[in-house]
């Protein structure tokens, strides 16, 4: 047998035996939930056949349950490794996978729910941004002057909603709260809409999403009312064409007779 081939074979067998005798483990993870914003520390333990610690470079990967977020890195075995639970991390089960050569181990940990929201008032608009890691489904109260209205929300994690604040023309002190998070702003200029006071989600069709108005049809110059006009014109046009066709058909019938 060729000497080089023999040496290569011996090295391969030696590495294979060494790898088989090594053991790898992940320790240091909490059994309870990690909260977004919290630092996490774990240790990848690498031991030889005599359970003696070995210092080697190992790789790891951290993923959520759907593997939408992946964090990869390298570290030294038997040394603490830290990473931060970001606010964008979805709640639920996450997995750490540690690898050294052909040896692999997986351990799980849990990220808790973080229902967090941010309110911003810009001009006559209220921006509701879900900065947490779960859907925001709380009911908020909006106070415009002395008028108070409630609005149920359903905003996915990372998304935002914009509500247009309306009231008779003038300046108002505005407060927004969900019982935990609040914002106040004074002397906000709002524009006239009859006697209606409240907020509108302009992305929705018609007056859906409007709360606090007993007579939504009293709103002036609503874009949603204009969206109904083309449908009416199409209907009228279709009726007109039908009448013309019937008239022409009758004229032709009279000429034949």
C-alpha cells in the first residue's frame, strides 16, 4: 500500500475514534422564560473519553421554532457565551444547536411574551406601533378635549396602525392610554367634521374602524363616500345601455313588419 495513503488512513481512523469518544453538552440555560431585553448565558461543554474538559472552537446556531430568525456564532468550549434576547424575538420555544466536528447537541429555551406598544401623535394622526413580540389586542381610550372613546385593536407584532383624529375645527388636549402605556399632547390642531369627535382608520372601507360617532353619515368630505360613486355610475350606465338596446330592437322590429 502506498505510504501516503496509509498515513492518511491512519489519521482518518484516529480522528474518527477521537470524535466518537468526545461528548458535547449545553449547560447554563434557565428552566423558566427569558424576557425580551434579557441577556442569556450558556456554556458548550466538550469532554474527552475520561470526562476531562477540552478547549476547542465550537460553532452554534440559535433559532426560533419556525426558523425565521437564525443567529450563528463561534465560541470556545467550556467558556460562557452570552447573547441578548432581542425585543423582536417571537415568544415560544427556541433552540440552541452546538456542533463540533461530527458531534452535535440541541437544547431548548423559552422566550416569554412581551405585549409592548408605542403611541405617537403627529399632526392629527395617532400612530400605534406594536413593539412587542405578540399581537397587540388591547382596547385603547382616546380623549379629545372632554370626549372619550374606546377602540379595540388587533395589530401584529412589528406592525403599526394609523388613526386620523377628528373633531370640530380647533385645538385640543389629547390623551391616549391602554391602562398601562399612555401619551398626552396639548394644543393639537384638528379639523372640522361637524359635531363628530373620534378617530378613523382610513385604510378600512367606509366607516368601519370609526368609534365614538352616533351619526357617521354626518362626516363631511369623507373619501369613503366617494368610493361608492363609481359603482352607482356603473349601475346607471348599465341600465341606460339596456334601455337603448331595447329601444333599438323595437325600432328594427317595426321596420321588418
